[in-house]
């Protein structure tokens, strides 16, 4: 079987699938023509953006999705307010959030304040601007991927997430797109970048 590895920048308000659930939804099909046997590895919520890998390699899919094989996923997030070190320390140590109405203690994260990322597409519609509330950008790296985890963590430390962009999976980053919205990589390159 010929395996293919395509990375895309999933925009805001685009479903992480190829078929609409209800008429009028925007799906990955809006990004171009893709081979019929390619599927996204993992998901990004409709209101999240960034790096998404499409492949027909079931072994790679299993290695990236099975919780036993922890790997780094990096997110750049814009939040309301400006967190202090003590707030970031809560993320770094692990914290209690609720997943499906049950408590979940997060694995320790890498968290730091960053400057607003360059070379990211404008969001449509843009994040709402409020003169009275400053915003800031954080970079958070996790080794787990619970449903809406990054948003729950931001809210949990008192800084609601306004914009969320997945910028990397291990060493595979948005830079591999070379400014395009879709790019195809070779198997050896993708496995090396994903540390598999």
C-alpha cells in the first residue's frame, strides 16, 4: 500500500472531517482535493486552528492516538488577560479540570508567555477586541489530548482562551508548510519529525 502524509493548516470554523453533518458547514474538503483514503490523525475542534496531519498510515495513526505513546503537542493560545508565573506554574505542575463531568488531573505541561506569533493566517471572523481587557499569548506543550483540554486549562487558571492554534506535534511544526495551507511530506521525513 502506498502511504501518504499530508499536513494542512486547519482554519477556524472548519470541521475536522470531509463530510458535512448539516448543510452549510465548512469541512476539510474546502481546503482542496484529497485522496479518498486519507483521514485526519486526531482532531481539532471547529473553533481551533492549526497543524493537522492527514494519512492512510494506520500504524502512524495508532502511535499518535494511543495514550500509551505520549508525544508532545504544542499550542499557541491567545488569552484574555496576562498570566503571571504563578498561573503558568499551575499549568506546569498539572491541575484539576473536568472532562465529561468527571475530574481529571492533567499531566505536567510546558507553559510560557510568548510574543504574538508571526506568519499565522488572519482569523475570520477576528477575535473580538475589548479595549478594557488586554490579551496575551502563551505557548503550551502537552503530552495528552483530552477533549477541549487547553481551553479548560486556560479557564481553570482564570484566563479564557480566545484563539487556539496547534503549532506542532513533536518536531513537526507549521514551518513544514512553507507558508502554504497544504503540503505533502515523505514517510521518512514525517516519521523523523514525529520521533517514531
